[in-house]
């Protein structure tokens, strides 16, 4: 389990950069890049790479590019490009005029391929994809040379130019690097560099019918941009020898690839392929569904960019894969919202309360604190009248032991208002359900305090019925029911772990009138309920709030327990 540590710390990547700077490598430059493939929306895992790349560049006075590795036109769309740009900016980072695309370099990459052919380091192969796979070998057995491996340079140049000209069918030929079919690293066994693919590219249209493979385009794009430290996740560690091989054989700027561990968060899946499947199969409403771990979904739910940056700072950078409790992410969110979110009162499951000894035509404007953590946020007025709503769960006709809220004959405090005592209960004649409470209030307790010093054990939030505004409230839980959503038993599909209770929609919730006209993106704390955000679906006619996170802070409790163990 990962523990929090707010103090800035070093890591192995910083150590590498420090050594490079000490040796004046790359003339003392630090230049990184964030290189997403535009095949989906960014998720919380991408945020780690964004914070790392842009953060390191800023820390060392360097530069960070945003570059789209758009080499697969089948999966890539302009919609994804636009969403990624929006998400990176939302997280608080900017790339100035350094927005690039691998497709910007298609001409240069083609020239690199020609150069490798001329050096005898690449050849056109007529084997099918299945045949290449079959002759690749295994971890314990070497691969077999392609029968086309020994074509002459002249024949390879001719065939490659004809591939570009569109003379051959899709999949009929590829360009492969000529390395070593007996290499212990399968990535070095004559990997494919180019394939024939007639697909319209989101930027280049139909200009190209051959496209470079990621492993060929990525490192050369880094080199073209003068990237000094190419930061990748651990799954690319076995690709590094190939990354270096291309650079060495081409004799171009030697970008250095460095791998770091991804952060696996409990209850979350960050596979873009699987997230796309959830969207396409209708398990969620879209990429920005507030249950999704995409940045657009988290933004819609009410997450702040500061909380996400803080989370990855707390997690740190490691060389080994690590599992992170989602409680830490929620803790960072609560810590941030606690300082910035105004407090308001809302009743999600309303129970009508009539104060019998309060005048029917009387209305008071009571002072309520907007945020006790920030006095500068001031106070607001909340209306108080004879008929109120309280939460249904705040009343028990036959209260169990240690239930200190409202019950027949019991007195409680209404937040910012008065002490009230329950003197009567009205039930539905057919169902026996409690539908209304009758109470008396003590006028001497205005503000919620008794001048005679008597104490009550519970403070309830409430909303004036005559002034309440109605809203729809969506209560979100984890999208998956298992800590490890990919873990399944037998032949079960990973989607069997979806949480059937991940969304509960409440209608006719009662909110205090200060929330009238709240715009999408507005965040606040519903007192005693949690933190909430106005949803994109909201309108003046239909106010919709998403629950961002509850008030319960499991991570804070975990930390406290750990501290107690250390003390004892």
C-alpha cells in the first residue's frame, strides 16, 4: 500500500537527469514530451505521465512537447485529439508552440526507411502477418529467416517505392528491419517497420497508403524533436534495444528512453481498449461518464486538477509496478475540496417536518458559514420557516442504541437555526410509512445554542420547504465491484466485475435556494452528505448534481491507524 508524503522527493529519473546535467550531456538541456496515441480519451494513468513529463521539464527549466503518435489511422480520430488537448490544459500544463504529430514526420520517416534499406538494414517481406508470427519463434526457440530477407538493396528500394505508390494490396507486403531472428529479445527479430494500409488519416487524408509502425516512428520522432529524456512505462522496457538500434543505425540524435512503473489503482481499469469497449457496448453513457477513470469523466464528476496532481505526487515514481489504494486518490480530492468548496444544505431523501409553535407566515434569514476552512468566503443567508425538510434517515420512531438523531420526544439541533423536539408522527394509513413529523422549537436557541447550557447529541441539516429548489442527484460508486477488476474466475468475462450499483439516481431532492442557477462544473459540499458537482446535463429547468466523493475518508483513517501503531 502506498503511503502519503507531502515533502518533495527524488526518484531514479531525477537522479539520471542530475547525472546528465553534471556531465553537460545534451548541452545541459532537459527536453521531454507527452506522446499519446489519439485512439481514445485520456485516463487517470495518463495523468501520471503528463505530470511527470511536464513537471520534470518545469523543475529543470526545460521544455516539454505535446506530440500525438498518430500512426494508426484505423483507431485514431480528431475527436480524441481535441479531448486530449483539453485534458492536458485542464490538468494545468501548456506546451506553448510545441504541439506536434508523428504524422508531421511521415516524409522524414520514409526517408529514414530508405536510408536503412540502402544500408542493408531493412527489406521488403512478402510473408503474411500470420506467417511472420509463425516464423518469429518463441522465448526458447529462435525465429526463422524470411525467404525474402536476402533481397538486394535495389529490389527492396523498388518494392518499397511501389508500396508507397499503392501498387500492392493491403497486407501483401511489409518493410522489416534486418536485425537478428535468433535474438533473445523477440522485439529484435526483424520487426515490421511499415505496413500497407489504405485508410484515411485524420490529418494527412489519403496522401499515404503505407504507415510506419509505432516502434519505428516513436524513437525517430523523439530524435527529430531533440528529446533528451524519453519517459515510457515499463511495458516498453523490452523495446528499448530496438529504440536504440534504430537511432544507432540511422546516426541521428540519441534520445534516451527511460522506463517507469505505471500506477495501478484499485477498482479502476486503465486499458484504453477496454474503456472503449465499455463505451461501445453501452455499459456507460460515454467516455465522459462520471464513473469512468477518464480525465473528462473525472472532471465531469467534480475532480479538481489540483487533487489529481497531488495524488501522483504522493504516489511518486518507481521502477516496479505498484498497486495504489483508491482511498488515497479520494483523500487527495477531499483535502482539496475541503479548502475550496462552499458548504450548502440539501436533503436527498426528504421527510416533511412541521414546527407547530412557529408562525405560519414567519420567515427568518439565518446566517450560515460558507466554508469554515476559509473565513474569506464569508457567510450567506438561508431562509427558515414553519415547514422544513430533513433527511429521512435522521429520524427513527423506535431508535436503536447509539442513534442520537431525531426520535419521538427527543431534542436535536437544526444547523444554524434552533433546537427542536419531536412531539408527533404522521403515518401513511395504508403503508404505515412515516410521512410527516410535528415538532416544537425553542425560540431561545436561535443560532443553534441553548442559553441554559443544555446539550443535544445531534445536529441535523435541513431545507425550508417554501424556499427549496428541486434537483436530480446522481450518487456514484466504483464502476467495478472488485479491487482488481481484471481478476476473473473460470471463463468469466472481466465485465462480470462491473458494479450493478455504481449509479443511483435520486429525483425531487430539496436544496437550499442559494443553489438556484448553479452552472455545470460548480462544486460544493452538501453538509453531512459529501462533495457534489453540477453535471453537464443540468439546466435551469432541471438542476442535476453528481456526487463527487463522500465525506468518509478511509485513507485518513488508515494513516491515523498507522501513526498509532508507530507510537505504540
